[in-house]
C-alpha cells in the first residue's frame, strides 16, 4: 500500500468530508486529519495523488479549496 500524502486542506470538517466523498466517488481512498488553526487535511495514497487532485478540481469551484500542500 502507498504512503498517504496530503492532497488538500479544508477550512472545516464539512468541507473535508465533501472532498472525501468526491474522492471516494472517484474510487480513491481518502483520510482526514487535523490541520493547523482548525483546518482539516485530506490525504490520499501517494500513487493516487495526481488523480485525486484532478477529481477535486473537477468537482469544486476554484475558490472553494483553502489550500494545497
């Protein structure tokens, strides 16, 4: 199994869970973790990183994602 790497940072749990659902719908495993200042990180297997970025970009508005690693 690949090492998990951060693909995005969400402003809150609801936003992170929305990204996690987008990734699951694309067949990508995703884990949530604590970020800085109440943010939530979204991590995926390293082997799925590019696919995960594409899935998140395709399903969100450009201003919706708080930050990327």
